[in-house]
C-alpha cells in the first residue's frame, strides 16, 4: 500500500519527501500513520528499482531540497499495480481506498471497471465480524448493542459502496 501511494502521488506531481509523507498520511489517516522509518526505505527501494528519480533543487534557506519524480518505468509500474491489484488490495478497506485514489491513472475504462468488479464480487459475499459457528451473524441476531452497531454501520457503508460500484461500473462499461 505504501509503495502504491508513493507511486500514485508522484504520478500526480513531483514532491519532496515531507510533502509526500503528508499526502500519504492524509489518505491513510489515523489507521496507518506513515513513519519516516518506513517511508524513506520504501522511497530508496523504488529509486533503486528505477521507478523514481531524485532531483536536487535550491531550498528556501541554505539547504537544497530533494524532489522525487516518477520515471517512465514508474508510471508503467503504477498502471500495472492498478490493473492487477493484489487480493489484499481488494479486500482490505484501507488498501482498497489507496487503489481507488489512483485508479484514474489506469486510464482505460474497461480495466478500471474490471478492478471495480473484483471489489463488487468481494462485497457481495456473505460476511460478518461475528459468527455462530461458520454462519455469519446479522445485526438483528445480536443482542449486544455495540456489536449490533458495528454490523449496522458496516451494512450501511457496504450498501453505499455497492450502489456506487454498480453505477460506476455501468458508466465505465457504457451501460
């Protein structure tokens, strides 16, 4: 997810590390804060792989600024990762939002629709946070008001996302 976010934000614009960190933190929020100890090693890995290039520009003060740019290979890699996201990128909500934030860069409506259809298929599977044996429990079956709240909120969120997915897939497919 971190590498995808780095590639996606640099596809949008050249950035220095601090600004990149702020944008990733704004996208992922409190759920997954971005530590310097994970961001800068990820940047170095992407740079070593030829996906990023570093450019030194004069800073506001005495220190120069290192600005990161996405290479042509980096743009291709981002499009590849968006076209074929890992299963966890589809099923994990935070990772899914990262894919969704940059899916426009895939460019081709059929490919975008295919990714959305994978998420739609995942959301249509019966699931719950709570089970009776192997059977998923519905909110109406749970006495605990807090657990019932978790399921009620999750159901509302899922319904909204399902509606959006169906509308957007239809639009992308030209229906």
